[in-house]
C-alpha cells in the first residue's frame, strides 16, 4: 500500500514505515502530524485518485528531527567587468516517518 502526498510544494510517494525529508514543518520532535493533502492511494489493484485530493484520505507521520541541508553555492561572474557575486543557501528540512495511511 502506498500513497502520493503533497507537502511543501512537492509531491512524494510514501509507504508505511518509510522515512523521508520534506520542507520544514512546525512541530516538536516525536510529535505526530497528519498530512491531509493525499492525491492518490493504491492498495494492490484498488487505486483511488482524488480530484485533486481525496476527501477522507490522510497520512499520519511522526517527526523524527529537524535539520538543514547541504550548502548550495551561487556564483555570478561577468568576465572582464570586475563583477563577481557569491552567495550560499542552506534549506531547512523536517525528517518524518510515515506511520499510517488511511484512504
């Protein structure tokens, strides 16, 4: 059984017991959250697709940790113009573990 959920502007295919990193979600470590934007649930040959989401579908997950990803370097450079701009960015994330999928 798996589900397709939307969180943080992205879509993820999740199964029960799976751990994944999503955009930062407010909440304490160890607390349970409920993700209600379920786009699809598949259980073998039984597939339910929402328009755009399933009304009674939800995915329950536990927050394992919060963190920040690897640094992304941004460099803008114009040759022969004495112009060089360098920046960096680290995106925050929340690591969650999917505990229950409900259609």
